[in-house]
C-alpha cells in the first residue's frame, strides 16, 4: 500500500486525475441510473478528493484501509463519516443509495475469492434500489496487449513548495500485477526517495460479472464509461 503521506499522495495524483470532471460525470450518470440517490459510500476513498466534489450533490461517507488517508478525508469532508476499514470485510450500521469503488481500487483485493467476498459486502450496505459503481483495474488481456510487463512510466509535477517525480514499473506473477513505484520529493530542505510496492489482481470481465451475479446483483459493463474509463454498474436482481 501507500507509505507516502496524504499530502504527498495528493501531489502525486494531481497531474493525471481530474477529480472535478470525474465527479461531475458520475453525478450525471446517477441522474439516469438512480435519480433519487442521496447518499454515497465511497469505498477505497483515499484522501477524500472524490468525496469533496461529490459532496456538492450527495451526502458522502467513505472508507479506506490507509489510516493517514482517512484522517485527510475527514478534514476535507467534515459533513461525512470516514472509516478506516478493509473493503474485503467491513460492517457499517448504515446502508447507502450508491456505493462507489473508483480509481481501479477493486484490484487490491487480488484474488477471485476476495473479489466475490468484497462485492457481497458492498451488496450488504446497499439500499433496496441502490446502485454499485466499480471502476476496475486492467484485465489480463489488456495487461498483455498494453505491454505493461517490464514497462516503465514516469511523471512529474510541482506545488509552490515541492517538486515531485514518479517512476513506476510493472511486472506480472500469475494473475497479479506487481507495481513498484519510486517517488522523489524535493523541497528547500531535502530530497526524499520513497519506494512503494503494490500487488493488484488482474480480473477478466467474466470474472468481474460473475462476482456481481454471485451477490445476486444484475450488472452492466461499460467499456467507455465515466471519463472514458471502464465501469461496472450493478443493482439487485429484483429491483
């Protein structure tokens, strides 16, 4: 998982994530699939940036396994409740109109059995006419076609006080993608080098759909959904 601070994470994502645009498109889609939705649980909410923009239209709560990120999310979104919890097994005394899992975070469950268990926990926290919206990680085929194995990526950005560079490289072990990320943070006082290693499951579209179906959910797959990302949209079969 991420060992960098919440502020460093926000800086690292600044260049390639458009939170306002994604929140706007998500809101517009919800007007179609669940026009009466009022509450959202953002699973793997990170530092609460999605919640900050979705909170203009909904009451948003969130959960994340990273305690530092949860603290930051609470500070950004004082009207919501944010929990430090593992998406593979959590229990809140509340149900929601919408459950989101964005930024390909579902891949961190890694295995097919954990995926199926996670989707069941999503379903348990869903109101009767609620909707689950999941942005997945790469499929095994997309990983191969994109030639991600052994491929290095680099990006850089800066704030008023900090310059930042990131380089990552992906390899594959079975159905797990292994991402090694190197961060360089430069400021007036120091240059810091941090390394993180991430293990992210590669699930096929069929496996993802099966996980929803086993939780008694009817699922639709969009290959070009919000901000042109892939999305699964699920509801209970009897609704």
